[in-house]
C-alpha cells in the first residue's frame, strides 16, 4: 500500500463535473480499490458539494491557490509558480507521501519539478499542441500550456486516458512507451447495467453533443447534419455543454429552425436522449478519448463518427467489422454518401459488435487497479534510476541572453554527461525544462533538497552579482558543504554585493552576514564606505572605485572550492596593467586567490545547421549579400572596457578604403546588445553617418538565445576586446568559438588564441584593418573558422569543463 497525494485542482474548475473531473474521480476510485491511502489536495473555490463523498471517503489537504485565477503579469505568475511548487514540496516532505499524482498539468497554478518523491502525471490529449492557432493565441495560454508539456516530459510516469494519447506523446514529445500506462475512463452505472437496451421510440432523431471548440468540429457537424436532413428521414436533437457554447455556435453557423438545439441538459436528460436516439453522432475532429462514443456503444445505438485514431481505437475492441453499427466519415473531406447514410439508418445493427466492446471495456476496468499499481511501481523505478545518475546541482537563472553567467550555467547542464538539478529564481523555464537530464526546481526548495539523500552531490554556485542570480550567494552562505564549488566570475565584488542587497531590500541582514569574522577596524571602514556609497546616499552620484573595506574571510570560511575561468595569460595581463596603472586592478578576493583552481570556461556545442540557415536569411533580410563582409561586436553598449569606440572607428576606416577599391563587396558592422549609454551610441552612429556609412551600422538587441546566436553566425568575425580590470572571462568569446566564428581580441585581454586575430593594443586601428582584410579573403576566413572551432574543441567544451569543475570540488 502506498501513501499518495492526488492533485484535485480540477474540482475548483468548470470541468469538475465533466469529462476531466469524472476521469480524476475514476482514478481515485481505482487507486482506492488497489488499497492505497489517498489524500486529495483541494484548492480555493472548490465546486464539490460540501457533502461530496470525495471529501469524506478520502483524506483531504488544502492549497491556498485559485486554479482558474491567472495572475496578470509574468513576475506575479512566476512568483506564484515558485511558491506553489515549494508548498507541494513541503506538504510531501511533512506528510511523507510516497508519490504525487498531478491529474491536471494544464491547469494553473503552474509548478516546476518536484524531487521529494516520484511524480505521476495524467495526460488527456495534445489537441492545443496540434492546433495552436485555435487554442494558444495569447502569451498566457502559451505559458500555461508549455508548463503542462514540461510536466509531462519530466514525469516519472504518465497515465494516459487512451492509447491514442500515449501514441501522440511518443510522436510529439518523444516519451518512450514504457513510461506510460493507459487507463480508460469508466462510464456511469446507468450505461453499464443494461444487458439489452430497448429499441428507440417512434421519434426518430440523431442526437449529438456539440461544443464550439475547433476539436469538436461544429461547422463540419452542422454541414453533415444539413446534408442528411435533405433525406427527410430523421430529425436532429443537438446539445451544447453550456449556453455560451450554444450561442457561440448559433452566432457563427446558420442552424435550421427545425433542429432542436439545447444547452446544459442534465445527465439524466442526456441519457434519455441517447437511449431513445436512432443514431448518435460523434463528429469530433480530435478527442483524448470520446466518452459519448463509448456511451452510445454501451447503449447499443448506431453511430456517425469521423474516421480518426481515437474512434478506431475504441471500435477495435469489437474485433471485427463494425460497419452495421458505425458509419465512419473521412475526417479531411467530411464527405458523405447520402444513399449509404440512408441505408445505414434503416438497416439493423449487429448486436455482437456492441457486446464485444462492452466486454472488452468491462475487462479493462476490472484490471484498472492493477494497471495503476504498475504505474506507481514504474514511477518509483524511474525516479530512483534518474537520481542515481545525478552528478550535480547548480543555482542560476534562465534564460541566458539576459545574463551571460546564466547562459553559461545553462550551457553546463546541457553539456552534462549525467543528470543535474537546476535551481532558479529568475527567468523562464522554457529555455531549459525540455532537457531530459535536468530537473528545474524552485530556489525555495534548495535548502530542503540539501537535506535529502540527494544533497550529497556537489552544488555549483555562481559568484557574480546580478538580480538574475539572486539569492545564489545567500544559499551558498547558508547551505554549502564540502565538495561544493564557487564559480568565480569577477574579483571585484564589494560594489556588486551592495547593489544587490539594496535592490532586494536586504541591507540590514547584509550588515551582519558578511562581517562575522572581521576586525573592528574593518567594520569601521565598512560603515564609512556605506555611508557615502551612491546606492545609499542621495547626495552621491559617482562610485569611488576602491578595494573592499572588508576581507574575503566570509568566503574563505565556507567549505567550497573556488574555481576560476581566468587563464594565466589573463592574470598576467591584469598584473601588467596594474604595474603600469597602480590601483587600477581591484581584487577583493586576494586573500582567497591561492585556493583558486583554474578550469577553462566551457559551453555546449552551439554549432547547428539551423543557425546557419537562420543566419543566411538574416543577412538577406538586411540586404547583405553572402560575399559582403560583416564584423560584429556583442554586449552592453556602453563606453567601458570593451573598446567599442576603437573597434568601430577602425571598421569605419576599413570600410571607407573598401569604398575606394569599389570591388562590389560592402562591409557591415553589427552592434548587438542593449543600449545602456544612448549618448555613446549616438556618437557611434554619427561617426558612421559622417563617413557616408549609415547603411553599414546595424543595431539589434535580440532577447531569444537562438536569435542572439543567429546574429553571431551571420558575422564573418566578432570583436571581443577587454581592458582586464575586473577579471572577467567573456561568455560571448566562448559562444563564438563553439560556432566556429573567428574572434578578434586585443592582446591585453589575455584571450588571444590565434596570431591572425590577436590585435596589438598599441596599434589597434592598423592591426584591425589588417585583420579585416584577411577576413575578406574567403580562403583565409575558412582557415580562421577552423582555428576558432579547434580552440573550442581542445579547450572550451562544456562536458570536459564541467567534469573538471566537479573533480576540483572533490579534491
């Protein structure tokens, strides 16, 4: 016997007493027949009657969430998703449930992955995925539906309402058959107790239940009914599930007055109309199961239906020819032969067909408890197997394009040879949750995870400062353990910490947690520094660049291994720069530096034919020929350490010379990133205009990762310059290498990998113009691309880099 938590969100929706709600009730009954201890999680605005047997026959727990209230705004929706996921996790941990059954993954509130126990998810159909133009028409619907798909993809096991639904999961999401169990919905007793149903009365009619959604085929159904009506043989009684659906159909489709059209009839009235019908029409284009079809078969009524997969599945239980009982219509043309229809209506049905189908489904329902037992066992095995392959945990944010460190983190889980758990607080799960080797969990569950048996695997924390990475450092302070790794992205941390703590309103806490091991003198210095910091003093606007007033003792006291991606060549350049300009290099981690382990920054292989096709289309859309020359520079557009002005000025000089040569090939400069300093961008634009090169400057700020990398592939080379004062590796640099895009770097950045693309800082314009000229030679460009890709394969592969990081933590 298992202790199960079964999600009951459906009972707080309009579907509580329809097909979905009844199927969940059926599953609950079958689980109880299997002897399991079941708790239903009920929600706000529960629509069950207060004396419902579901509330008395099962344990119940309450979740303070409204399933049909979708918060307005991505931030609010994200916050709710994190809190709801954490609530379920806490409930599972506190009550000790053996499995969690998510019966309605496409109903809110959204949730992320759960690690406390095996998760079983129920699948009804993939109709919106197959017809997005009819169902997924707004961003909120897309987000909710994607979350449901992610829940199915990450489920330890899936209970499908039909084999057709299971087949579609395999076809569309790649779910292997062994991770699915088919449990068909049951019919009400009134349909099952009749051995022989009486013949229909003298009121000859076709009965149909008709909804307004595309899958219910309202226009096609009415067209077929009108054609049959011309025979003059039979009437029509049509019912819509709700009055608004009926009005929607009537307002869009002309309905003959002689058709009896109703809405929201009772279950008893529906049963009577089915029982007395001459023919039952079930003309849906798509169904997860098709309860009305099975009800008609159990009542021994003839049926008009489309020849679709789910109908063939239900009818296959007859084991033979069903043409006397069911008239199947081609779903594409929906054309009918009126003479054949007339013969079908008038001719007798073979009762053995109905009997065979009844027997097949009665046998299936008798086995349903054991089928669900098998699903629970399979889920437990899949859960155990997945976590046995767990190699690490990382905290970051998604997507990566908004934050280089976040993209880097996503790259590592994509590169992992084993499984990883990805905790996040900011961003959108869509950029990572499709990966089968990743569980995407809320940051609110991080400490809880560390207390589980899985918490012994190494955790990777990014030591960098951005709202996108909050509260990673807090989690590292509170939950790190031996074997964990701090990934060092910059040496100057003090101002980043101040900015982050002010942004999140946690400065009071910060005044204690970073100074526990500090001297009184350092605490004095900290107080003076903060009192005049521009983030905390309205009279100050300029940030004074100075070393942190506190030491790195708070970091050295942690049980983590620091890993840095700065190559010795970069460190040498930083030391050289500091010797020339004393005090220009601020290293707040100096006391910790001797413990750093160097591991080259890695990234997953981004080189994909689709990007090449996209880049070709991008160049064409901008009027750029394939023989034209494109140089790019990526990142925040600000006059800082990336030498954007120097690179763009050298490009202008090169392009002007090409105009004089007039060989028919133009040069373009892609400036890709968010404009932080508008005046600086205007100055660059003016320089291009004054040179007669307005057309050559192309600015874009793609948010999507694929779009960002398409811009990279569209470039013949990318400039990645740095004045190394903060000790940062460029993620753009590593991405470009994986894309086989040559990278122009200044020597003092320490990024040099190819003499032909390394630029002397003292001769930037001359060296860049010479490099641009080499790039303009196609044979040279091919060689430069090969060198860039070779650098990636030998030094920056994500799988090798991640393994080196994990090995460093284990030492």
